């Protein structure tokens, strides 16, 4: 497998770690004002997009859109499973 085949998988993995923290990490801070939590989550989501967009751009040279979306969903489930356990 070439770097174009592996790079999107690695970038999607990193992207999903950030996404999971953006979505669920704020639940550990119920005492913080909602507007602060939203801004912090948006900042984390921005970083997530900085990995997701290149993953899809690079990945589309090797994989179809359906394959990339399927990979993203599988990676999301795996990352969330680890997040839930930890």
C-alpha cells in the first residue's frame, strides 16, 4: 500500500480523536458556561477539520467517496469505543 493509501487512514484517525473530544469532552465540565464550552468545542472541531479535509483530498486519489465515508465511520466507532472505555 502506498502513502496515498495509508495517509488518509492515519489522518482520519487523528481527526476522529479530535472530533470525539470536541463532542464529548465538554461533558466533564458541566460547571462551565455553555458559550465557553461551545467556543472551545468549535476550536477543537477546527483542528479536526484540518485533518479530515486533507484525509479526504489525499484519499480520493486512491479510494472512492463511499470507501472514504465507510472508513471514517468505522474509525469513528473504534475511536469512540476506546474513548468510552477510558
